[in-house]
C-alpha cells in the first residue's frame, strides 16, 4: 500500500506545531479545538480557514473575506441553497420521526431516486435503504453483499477511501499505514491512464481478477468489488470511459458483486446523474451520500431486489435517523433543484470549460503533466518532469496554499500528493470558472 509521502495520512493538513504563525484569535481557536476535540482531527491549509457563511459557490470567513469554493462535494447545489433550507425548515417545524411510521416523503424520495437509476435497480424494480452517512451506506452494502455471496473478500483500489466505521477503515488504504487493512481485503493499483497507457483497462480488470484469486487461495471467498466510480482519493481517474464495465465484469466472473460508491461522484457531479453511467457499467449496489442532502446528513443505497432477499429475511434493519422525514425532505429538494436548475448539464458545460482552460495552462506551465476529469470532478497532476512524471509534491502543497491565500479553495490527492483535486459546487458559473483559471495561472 502506498501512503502519502509526507508521512501524514492526510494531504493538505494543517500542522498544529505551526499554530504560532496564526493570529491570536485563530491560535486560541486551534488550541481550544485541540483541547476539546483531541488529536485525531485535521484542519485544511497551512493557514486554516474560519468560515462563517456560504452562498452559491462563495464562502465567507469571520473577517468577511470571500473565497471561491472549488472543493465542495457536499453543498453541491451551492451553499445554503434556499429551497433545501426551506424544505428542511418546513418539515422540522411539522414533524420528525423515523421509518417505523408510515410517511409519504421517504417513499417519494425512494421513487424519485429509483427513477434516476438503470432498469435493474430502477423504477418498479429496485429497493432503496436509507442511512445518515456514506460510511453507513457502504457498511450496510457490505453486510448485504456478504449475506448474498457468502463470501468476505473485498477488492478496493490502492488509495481508496470508503468511510469511517471499523469495517470501512480496514478497506480504506488512503487512511495510511497507521490503519491496517483487513485480512479479507486486497488492493489493486488505481486505474491510472496517465501512467498506465492504453493497456490500463485490460490490466485493471486483470488485476481485479488476480486479487480475488489471491484471496480465494487463502480461503477467502469473493464478496465485492467496491470502487468510487471517479477514483477521487486515488487521484481522479475518469478515462477512458467504459473501463469500469470491464472491471465490473471481472468482479462478477469471480463471483463478487460490483458496488459503485457514488458518495463523491453521484448527484450530477460528473455531468450525468451517476459516475458509473459514463462507463456503461451496471452496479449491483449503488451507495450514495454527501451531496444527497446538500449539507444535511442523508445517505443510502439502491440495490437489485434479489440481492437483498437473504439479508432481508434474516436481519431486521432500523436506523433511527436514516430516512427520517426531515432528511427525506432535504434529499427530495436536492433532486428537484438538480432537475429545475439543470445542474448536471451545468457541471458538464463548466467542466468542459475548466478542462479546456487547464489544458491551455498546461501549454505554458510545464509542471501541469496531466489534466483529466468528468463534469466538475477534475484532477490536474503536477510533475517535476514531463518525461519521468516524477510527482511535484512540495510544489502542489505550495500551489494549494497559495490559491487559498488568493481566495480560491481546492485540495490535492494521489499517492504522490501531487494531483490538484478540483470539485466546485455544480452551480459554478463561467465567470467563476475563469476566476479559478486566472488565479491558478497567476499562482503557477
Ligand atoms: C468515496 C467515499 N465513500 C464514502 C465516504 C464516507 O462518507 P461519510 O463521510 O459520509 O461517512 C466518503 C467520504 O469522504 C467518500 O469519499
């Protein structure tokens, strides 16, 4: 397993030892956090942000300074979207209970979600189950997959992140060497077309087959291939569209299910509703979260019904807050806004503009080795040398922090901590996209 080269398990993390460089007010806040929240939390940036308000793609700090948010994969309709705020407030003022009472909103939400999914999981066929977080959704998907397959073996990519529970931390290698992988977990190299060339799709599928075979040799039967369909924490790997279908086929041939983790790419980010659509891949289970409530915690999964039979007949499922009417109202409002404001189409248009702009910057700034993305999920890989592709790790940290100082927020990912991760809200305008490009140009 590869971990970020700077020895910390998180890229772009604030170093508390540098707190002395902060203003007295921020230093006091950092110290208070350390005292109250303990040592496991991380802040972003060398100079952490103290944000107090958001609107659209803008964030405002305690001094009233404005930042262009090019990183937010949660408030993806735009910060504090009025229709979502109104839906939450109206339902909270009326009633909040749980799924042990009849309530229309959770059913309306399930129906609306299924309408966005392919036939095998979709309207009149699929089931939806609700949780509060993406981690819970993945955890539930794994329990269901284990019940269905009778296997335990899970294959993930080399720097995957799938969540925070015990069962997911042990299959999230991006958490670093301090968090060991489970013995039922095998990793495969990320589907990196920049370094892997045209053979990548076939090799990725072969690696998956070999990983399941390796587990089986040790008595661990196949359960699931679990991937973020944009491979965000691995470094954003969208292309060539279609390679994921080949990978899913390899998993199925081994007897495993294909679970598409749409917690990052889902809900319009890639220009379509779901990340797997670009690949023509049909998942057995789709997990979702993050942007599903535009900042309100709501998550879940959609599944082919026959896969749920064994789990459903043996286990009772109740999640106190999963699918509560307030969360369901938030998620339903998100689906309506995505449709009414045509945000997936905007993500496609503005994403194309950003990719073209970044590629144009790459002709003048040799450090930009590769630019890739789908919709508003974009990676820009920084290298020391275009021929050797050696990661420009230190430069990447400087660029991310310099952008922050100039009022533009992004972060980085990848094994070399050298891939700019650009993930603005889906409402980003052409002017805001150009502001991002101009600021990056100046920083480079
Ligand atoms: C791909 C992916 N899956 C799952 C999760 C876990 O979601 P949550 O933090 O809501 O538990 C994340 C969170 O970053 C994620 O990026």
